[in-house]
C-alpha cells in the first residue's frame, strides 16, 4: 500500500491517540465567524501506519514527542522547513530493519570495484532517463545521451554524468537564456530544489527500511553530507521530478514561484507512476524495490540495482 504524504502549512497541533495522528487546527477552532459544523472539522485523525512522509512548513506547528516516536516506529520520515518554506531538516528512524547490524556490515564490507560498478549502473540509468525526458518534453531524440549512457565505464572515470547533465539542462529549458542547474539559480530551479528535497527524503526512508546507512555512499563522499547514499540512489529518479517540474513550468511560465499550489503539485512525487521490473508502480514503492536490490548487491545475491525507467510512460 502506498503511504500518504501529509503537508502542514498552517498553525496546527499534532498529538497521538490510539495509534492515530490527531490534527487540531486552532485557526478554525478559534474563529468565531465560522459555524459550529465547520469547527467540528478542525479535528482530524489519520492512522499512523498509513503515513510515509510528514512535512512541517509553519513555525506555529506543535508536535508531541509521542507523535514523533510513533512516526519513526512506523518508518515514516519527518521533514521540517525554514522561513523560506524550503526543507531544512530530515528525521528518520534509527532502526528500520530487524537484521540491522548484519546489513550494516555487508554495506561496510562492499569492495571498491563493486561500488564503482554500482555507480556505473546508476549513472547509466540516470542518463537514459534524462534522454527519455528530453525526448518527451522537447522532441530531441538525444542520440548522444544514449551513446554516453552506453559508454559509461566502472566508476564513470570520464565523468559522462556531468557531460550529459550539461547537455540535458541546456536543452530541457532552452527557452530560458543561459539556464543552468544551480541551487540559487533562476526559476524553475526553486521548484527543482523543493522536488529533490522530497525525493531525497523518500529515498533516505527507503534505505533505512532496507537496513542500510544513508550516510555511506557508493560514490558521493562529502564529509559534511549525512545522506551520501541517498544522493547516489536518487540520481536515476531525478528525471521523474524534472518531468513534473517541466509541466509546471509550461503551465505557470518561466518566473514560476513556489506557491502553495505548486507545493501541492510537487507533493505528488511519492505517488508518481514509474516503470520498474516491467511493472507500473508508485515512486515510493519503486524506491523500496531499488534499496532492497542494493542490499542484495552488497550480499552478492544480485549484480545489478533495480532502477525505474520511462518505458511506456509517455
């Protein structure tokens, strides 16, 4: 079953009762101009077990320690946002799998050649998905992208990932003069930042559930990055976010702002339909298959990570 994403952008009081998340909205409850029938709707409950991701985007949200404990025990991820409504914090369960220690050891013992091969597969899947997005959004058949994907060697020593990315961004948003993918860049970079933050949380959650350390990457290794492995594994999933952002860019224009309406659209990322193992699946479920396959690669049961593609998506 696909887990729900809950987004809070107004004052709220979140508590726990009988394994249910109790949501109280003081703005509704304390408004004298509203009828009592509407005030009854200020109190909502949601089963904790149905929740996969919670996003807190308001400074006047109160959440009890009981709620946090229950969310983490049910392998939910909790995101907090800053004053600019951008995700700034991520809380994940410490123990997402019953054989945690064994799985950590398998991950830590992974050889350098294996990690390089896994990164090769990751880059190939990413470039192939980027090529599919370019073809669908711009009509560019991107033959060079497929050639680069096939030429990626173990560890990607030629850094074909970067070459493909430069071509990809230049052509995906070709209507925007000099567009580059930068965190502080012009729109729709703001939408991409937000979408990737949600995706990162979904992937980090999947890794923890599979009993893996999100910190220890197969390629990324920044000493200040607590989610190197999540940043590795999310790479082939980024083009699914890019496609959604491209559609929003066409609808709202080049100067699109990160409004509440846009955020709601981006919150659909965990439920985006993807093709994985020749079957259609919500992105959050597909991530679980990817992270489970990654562990099996560490144990030697599999030789390839299972990644999604755009086959039949357009």
